């Protein structure tokens, strides 16, 4: 299926006799960027941008709209995608759409700077009923990522009919290098269990039973052990509230 990408960039300069057009730096299926009068422009499919420079000087950046021969436009308008690291081991991915037509969903793809290509991680179905929505929709996904270098993320938006497009690529920096540890002793235990934490100043300690039920919640500070008592014999899992991927197994006899 051949797609023709039509991009229109308008620069209306009120108060100037000669308008200067925006020269695109990048044009692909995710968007366009360019600059005029030392201002950088970037926008995605179906978006417009208007601003004022100085006195009575209006700059309007026009629409970038994909057109598919015999099949109409791609199904997602106003796709806005962002990524940010929220702690050493997690990256928060957020995106929204202005309108969806026959949208199947989004594949989250990731590439570390040491890798040659993107890898699909998750598929998030469209929130729109039957893939159609005329109102904005918001999406989010948390990715487990403790990579120390730069990581790149993008979305592959997929149509019900099989067409697809890519979002803008976003980059996040690596973890800050702090090593967070949990230590439990004795294991197994016939009584109370001691837990110490390092790498964070303070957090909350969560104790779950083997069925995933929260049994205890305690405050814990760096290098100041806490004692867990009153547990019936069995297997338990200890986690930190901010670092749920860090798990310490304890056994009470």
C-alpha cells in the first residue's frame, strides 16, 4: 500500500512584505520539524502551531496530514508521545490522541544506545470503541528499564486494516547509578526477620504473602534495619514502595 505524505507548512508574517517559508529538517511518517527566524518548529500528524514573534508578527505552522491513495487518511490525529525516567528502574510512557478512526492500537518499541534496532515490548489496544473516537484519549505504560545509557522509545500505531505509522522518537537518560539493595536475615527464620535497605534515604517496606496479599507496611530508612514479626509460618516477599521490581524472599518456619 503506497502512502503519499502531504506536508503543508505555512508561514504568515503580518507586518512583513516578504514571507519566509519554513524549511523542513526532517520529514517522515512521524512528523516534521524545521526552523524560521531562529525558532524551531516540530509537530505531528494533524497538528497546527501558531505563535507571535515581536509586535504584530504572527507565525502559523500548517498541517502535516498523511494521505493514502484510495483509502483516506491514517486513523490517528494529534498523536502526542512523551517518555521520562521516574526512578532507577522505571520509565513512564504517556501519549494521547485527538481523534481515532479504525485504530487497532499501539506497539511500544524500545532501542538502547548499544542496540542496532528497535524491539517491540508491549501492545496497547485502542481505548476507542471499535477503534473510533472523536474525543481525546490518554494512554500510559510503565517500562522496567534500569539501563545506564540512553534509551530511545517510539510508538507504532496500527490501523485495523493493517496500515501503520511511527510516533516521534523520545530519549531518556540512564539510571543515576545508585545501587539499591534489600537485605533480610536470618533466612529461614523461626521468629522475627530483620530487613535493611541501602541506596535510598527512606521508603516504605511492603510485605506480601505467597498469594500476593499485603500483610505489613513499615517505614524504613537507609542502613537502619527494621524487624518484621508476627508472621505465620510460610513464604513471604518483601518489596520497596518505590522499587517494586526489587524483591527479597523470606521464609518463616
